C-alpha cells in the first residue's frame, strides 16, 4: 500500500491546524539558523587544518639555541 496525494494533503492540513502557520514558519527559521551555524562551524574547521598540529613543527621555524641541526 503506497501513500497517495490525499493522505499527504490530510497530514499537511492536520499539521497546519495543530501548530498554526506562525509556529511552523518560526520553526523553519530556527532550522535555517541551525544550518547556517553548522556551515559556519564547518568552514572554521577547514581553515584550522592549515595550522601545524604538533609542537615540534612550531619549533623548527624559530631560532632556538637548544636546537641541534
């Protein structure tokens, strides 16, 4: 048994009646804010990958008198 267009229409009408248009639109706005903040967080993680991960890589760039080459 598959879901028809009438079943989908009835579910949509019930959701609108239960929650109202204002509640649904504010919920969608919150979802959009969450997606934007997730993308922003992912973008900041990508830029952090270019930095050295361990201390030994940082010490090679400085003139440390204790380094023996």
